[in-house]
């Protein structure tokens, strides 16, 4: 029984980690007023890059590469959406399609296989000496893939950045009332670029956590919608780091539940209903049934000056 | 005027253009140190644009700006702020979910260990709040505080950044009379401390009681700059609204018939949830044109929206052809016989991407002969379109052209054609000649007279006093959501109307310096 | 008549022949951009081919021949085209009312299941059974889209988020039914086979192409008719272009949004029902999205939202899709290149704004006072 609980919670943490990371990225972007539908695609490219980096160099080089590539792709999205005022959804969707195409292409090209890459070295696990020995908690937190710890730390860091630093205040102002920010001399466009590139950082990291964290290889289309679930977690979490984390944990829990359903004897709930849960919850959150979830006021609107 | 070295601000030859309009046309402006200088003009005259150029929110196309006798290129607000200029905008630039302190220190936050030092920030806010006598609650969220306090926050924002020159854009627009008094006291104490203030307004009363000097702008051009104790309110009113030759439309005497529209005690809110109509009452008869004059923002927009079913009323009655309309619905109103020429033709009146013939049936698109059942009768629609184009002299190569390729005047004619063709009993025309060239204006005016002579009732709402005076049989003035008075055209003079429009008492005949 | 000399603010010139011609040129630009985008996509695709050492010309010839070189190939290509016509129309119809329907894949799935269900649950004469199954599919897809429309109209919730959510809900819902309550006996993860009376007939037994192609073309014509020849279509287009003016004209904006999203969902759904009734004859458990919904977005963008353009766009992507397999087996070009080409095309079309933006900036710098916009 206890072993089941430990396994469940431990798996929850692991499954939630990519979501937490991506959701943090989406949050920074949207807090500045830019919708980033491309999280899914950036995650996928990040996963591939991390795998390739690990294959040719080492796992942590892979992580670094994933993060850098993520930021570059995000910068492209920023350029098209912010400076060229293209529709943010169309631009993001194009990136997602491109990501699927290019990762499949490179997979075939470099590794000769269409479905998955060979196994590579993953980042392994970190052990925390004292905690490891505590019952249950030890099993959950004592030894985990590094990404779990990184994600949790980043949640705290993000909270600190967003709500405690001047930078965070300004980002939020740009997303809520860009004209007000402009009126005190804040560079609205610049801030948005930074926020979107940050989201690329997080999404790339999330992708790395998939391919060389949870697994040790890259599978075609392995992000399989997690980028969108991360957006859902962000919305459900009301655009706060702690909220996104909790929502992601909830979704991760549903995921873990359906994965371990057999072993823990939870067979009466069809696995698909557990899989559906995150999406239904998000819609309910949006409709206000579970508390109103309102995005930053300027979310999605290009900032056009001279409209004072 | 004054000795050159006493000028806080000098703007020379400022010109700013937008697509299709010259907002500022070689305007000169100067502000002396320690004075309160009013910038007076109607809405759209160019006052805010001029100040936005000073503040760096906009960049002037031509002209120079001198701050404290030094030439400055004000490229963005940071430059202006660094030179001691602060601006309090008409529509507050405050972030609603942030606290008062956060709004004030945004962009110049005191920090400790890379974090915002809220303790110091709050204390700073309390300190300058006390220094200038501007009472605010530092930790309250802006969305929760009163409008008066929000304005004080905006002022503190400027003072926090060391502003010596303050620009206030229509500061009293959203204040209660008591709050206005407080604001005046604040302004006076600020100038006592050596600050210089520019405040933008369209209200004559304030100009005389608050300002030392006033600059009047009309249609983007500088009219004059005078000391407020050397002019009368009437003279100011004239400068503001203009005294050119009025169009003399040849029209017969009006022959008003029965009452078609009766509005009693109408109350309605605007988009900001404030009451925009405060007990409006008037009536319109067949065969007459009732003109409603007023400065923009006194409820005209909301009035037309309520009467056409686009906004709901809070209280009051509307009677059309004798019957009360409890819940005005646009479609039904069309059928009953109300037509509407909207004030913003590009927003409400036409669909730019649609072709002319498609625009001409908007609102009737599901009625015969344009449609039978669900099917459109395109052939008939085009036929009718050609007829209307001919009848109303719309200049266009064909009915198949998109509306956006028409000039403003012809777009307006399109709308008029559509609305007149409905043969309404009541026609509501809001700013019918806004942005139109001379030839089209003539045409539109004559059409309106023509409809009136055809025994229709016309409600004309216009910001152009000349237009009101030349077309109306009776003139009403709307101010702060109420009809101040309704005069017969013979009794209405420009001075009188100008005074009423600006909220002054209409008793003044000879120039008195004290108003209200 | 004395001339008007008043406090004139705005100077507004009468439109000359010159401006009308200029604006007509704008419409020409609208036409050219998709073509440029396609060419750009093909060029980028060629670059990727060169990278891996394949020959682009040869590859593109194979691409062409795979669809137009034989009757069989042509038929196979049409098999791909049919669902794309439907999903392309779905997205295009959504665009017309100003909404972005990304939920095509979810609408596809619910309709797929509904049609298959009617197909095996009942046994009726063909002229009743087939239409019945199609209608079931239409209603299922319609509801799936209509809910998103309702949430947008009444609560202002962005339809992009809701339709994406509904995609995944559909995926798992259909997965549940096809592996659980509605699963056929035996090892196949699918519903029972549908009766012959519910099947969309095939042209010849040897080719997979079915009468769904007729349905698709007929529906395209129908959508054209609805949009430009009916009062409802008029209202939809008006609302999409200018909701304020539409409201002014007495149009019920909210009601139209819901109806339009219902129709959009139904259209995407038809892609699914024809898949079930014409191709697979049962509803298989889905293991991911087939992707017709997303490709439909590209189709609608290329086709500039017009039914005829959508058909041509669907044809293009159908050819690309058919060619993908062939290019891979015959010239060694990975089929992912097609996805890359697709993405580049979308990017270029999204960049239409860049073209217009740059053109505007250039004009402004030359002209001073820009044209009255």
C-alpha cells in the first residue's frame, strides 16, 4: 500500500516536471501579453536537441543545447508576432508543424530511423542524502531525475522574479496595461521579446526533461500535446508559478494514475477519463465554474503605439 | 510675452500629421515658470496631441521644443521625464491590479538585494504624499480606490520622478465638484512650490477660475494666448467654437406636426460603468429638425446608442409614435421606422471590405425584395444599388467596388442613401458631416432639409455648432447627460450656446469675469 | 447656394481613379502571396533534399507522377484530398465569422465514431442508412464545434484554447468507446464493421477512392452558396468583417457565432464520417491525431478562405501527402520534408503581414501624409 503510494507520488512528480517547466515558460510569455502556442513545438525540438547533444557529446551539453535552441526558435516567434504583428496563433501553429517536420527529418537523416533514436545517456538521478531515508517522502523526493529538482527550484525562482523584482513588475505591467508601462518609459516591445525568449528557455528545458530525463531516447512526436497541457496548467494556475506548479502536479497525478492503474488496482475508472481530466478541468476553470481565471489584460494584442 | 529666461517650456511651430488629418498645424506654445496655463479647445482640436508631443509619447513631424531654455529632442517619455516633465493622462495610465505604490514606482523601483524594497517604496510614497498634500493609500490596489484617489496617484507618479512641469489632461472630467475643489487647491500649492502646470480642458468655467493664462486651439491651429483676467467667458467661447460664416441653407419655414419621439428622464451608463445620461428629456416632431449641440463626451454617443437598441437604458421612457418602447431592439426599431446615421461610419456604419451593393442592404438584408426566405436576390440587390448610387450621387466606378475605396464623403453618402431609402419616420443623424469635403457636406445638408420638408422627424446630433445652427429648427444643448435647455432657432445665438455647452450659466450676456 | 466655410477639420479628397486602381492591385497581392508561399515552401524543401544528397528535381517529378502519372495514383491522391477539403472548409468558414477553429481533429474524431456507430448499430435500406449515418456525423461534429462557439459568444473565452482542449477530450473519449463499450468482439481495437448499406460506394473495387469526393465537392459548392447567396451567409461575413457594424445592422452576433461554429465543426466532422463510411468501414481506436485538422488550417490559409481556393489547396496538400510516401521509397527523401514544406508555406502566408507592413512603411517614408486609412 505504502509502496503504491510512494510509486504514485514519485511518478506524479516526474510526469509533472515537463509540464511545470513548459507552463512556467508560457506564463512569462503571456504575462507580457504574448500568447505562445508554440510551446509544443519548442518542447519537441528541445527534446531532439537534448538527445542529439547527449549522443554526440554528453547529457548536460544536450541540456544546454536544448535550452539555446529553444530560445532561438522562440526569438523567431517573437519576431513574427511582435514586430511583424502576425497572428500569434498562426505563427505558433506554423512552428509546431515545422518542429514535427524537422525533428522527424533529422531523426531519419542522422540516425536512420523514422520512429525513434537510439538510446542515449540520460542525465541520471540525483540523490539527496538525508531525505532519502525518510519513509514515503524519501521515496518521492530522495532520488529523482535532476529535472524534478530544477523544476521545483525554478518555480520558486520564477515566483521571486515575477513578484519580487523590478523586472517582474515591469513584465506584468506590460501585459496588463502596455500604454501605462510605455508612459513611464518602459520598452514594451523589448520586454515582450525577453519574455518570449524566456519561454523558449523553459520549453527547451522541458523538452530535454522528456528525452534525457524521463526517458533516454527521442521518439517521434514525443511531446504529444504536453505543450498544450502546459498551457492548460498555466491557465488553470491563473498565470502564477505556484498555481501552474500545482495544476501541473494535478495533471501529472492523473497521468501517473492512469499509468499505474493496473498495478495499484484502480481498474474501475477507465484510463481515458483520467487522461481527459486536465482538459475538462481547464475548460471549467475558464468558464468560471472553478473560480474565474482571467488572463493578463493585454494578452494576445499587439501593442501599437500612437493609439493614445 | 514674458522675458525669455522665465520660460519653463517653449514649443515652436509644432506640426503633427496622422493619416488624413493634420492634428497640429504649426502651433506655438509657451509655459512660464510657476504659472497655471490652460490649454483650451473642443475635442479633436489637437490639445492632447500637442502635449503628447511634449511628453514624448508622440514625435512631432516638425517644430522645436525647448525645456528650461534648452533645446530638447523629446523622442520618448524617458527624455521628458529626465527633463522634469510629468503627464497625467485623461484616461489614467494605471495598472489596475497593482497597488498605488507599485504604480507610482514602476520603472524607478527602490531595490534591496535585487528585490523591490516595498518598505522603502511605501515609505517614499507616504512621504511625498504628505509633502504635497495628496492623500493616497499606498497598499491599496488601484482597481479598488476612488477615481479621485486614482488621479492623485497619477500626479504623485509624476512628482515621484521629480517633475517640475506637470501636464494634466482633462483632470476634472471624472471628478465630483468637491474633488475638483481639492484638485484646485493642490494645483495652487504645487505652483507655490515652484512647479509649472499645463492643464488641458474644454470647460470654460475652470479656465477662468484656475488658470493664469489660456491658449486656445481650434482645428489643430493656435488661435491665441491670453491672460485669463483680460478676457470674458464669452470671448473665450467664441475663440473655442469659431465664428466663421455660416452656411446659409435655403430652407423654408418648418411646419412641425405631431410628436414622433418622446424621451423622458433617460438614464444610461457608459462603457466605464459611469452614468452618461442623467435624466435626458426632449421630444422631436414630424417636419422639424431638432439639433442637439454639445461638447463630445457629454452623453451624445450613449443617447444614440440607447435610441437605436445598441445600449440598454437604466431608467426612463422612450415613446415612438405614441407607443412606449420598453426594450429597444435594433431590428425592430428599423421595422418601426427609425433610421440612424452613426457617428463613426467606419466602425458602425459600413463594412469596409464589403462591396457597395452589400453595404446598401445592411439592416434590410433579410427583407423583400432583397431576399426571399433565406436566399439573397443578388440581381435585385445590385439593381437597387445602382438606383441609389444614381439618386444620391455617390461617386464610384460601379456598385461592385469595395466600400473602402470610396472617399469619406461618398462613404457617408452611401450610409445616407441606405438610411433614407428606408423611408423612416425618425432619422437620427450623428455627426453626419464629420470628415467630409465641402461638396458632400452641402449635399448632405440639403438632403436632411429635404427629408424634413417631407414631413420626417430628424434628430441631429453634432459637435459642429455651425451645422446645428444652420440646420436646426430647435436647438437643445446636452451637458453631462442632461438637456440644459431647448431653444427655438431664432432665439439661439452662438455665445449662448457656447456657454451652455461649456457648462456655464446661460444668463451671462455682458462679459463678467466671475463665472459660477 | 453659398459655399460652406466653417470650422473644417479634416481635408478629404475625392477618390480618384488612381486610388481605386491601387486598391485593386492590393487584391492582386492577396492572390499572389499564396503562390509565392508555395514556391518558397518548395524551394526550402529542395534545400533540405540537397542536404541529404537527394535530387530535388527528380523528387518533385516523382511527386507529380505519384498523383498524376496513373489512375491509381490519382485515386489515392484524392483519398487524401477528401478530408482536407472538409477540414479546409471548416477552418475557412470559421475565419469568415472571425473565429479560429483549431478543433478540426477533435471534431473529426467524434464524427468518425458517430458515423461508424450508426453504421453498425442499425440495418436499414441504403438510401436511409447512409444519410442517417452522415447526419449523425454532422451533428456530432457540429456539437463539438458549437460548444466552443457558445463559450466564445456568451463568455468571451478564446476559441483557440477551447477547441484545442476539445481535441484532446475527443481523442480520449473516442479512445474509450472504441476500446471499451463499443468495441467489437475479437482482437481488433475498433467498433464492429458497418453494414454495406451505410458504406460510401467506391468507384472501382481496386481503388480506395470513394464517393466521398462527390460529397466534398458538393459541400464546397454548398458552402459557397451559403456564404454569398443567403442571408445567413451575409450575416456571417458581416459579423466576421465588422461585428460593430453587424450589430448596428440588427444582426444577432452571438447567435451567428454559435451557428457558424456548429457548421464549422460539422464540416470538419464530415472529414471523419467519410473516413469511417468510405474508407475504414469502422471506427478504430485512435492513437493520436491524424492531423487533418491542422493541415486544414494550412489549406484554408492557402485557399484564402474561399471554397474554391480551399478545394485547390486541398488538392495541393493531397498531392504533397501522396507524394510523400512515393518520394521516400523511390528517391529516399524522408516524408517529413512534406511537413517542413507545409510549415514554410504557413509561415510565409503568416508573413503576408510583413509584406504589407514593409510596403506600408515604404509608402509612408515616400509620401509623408499617408493615405487615409
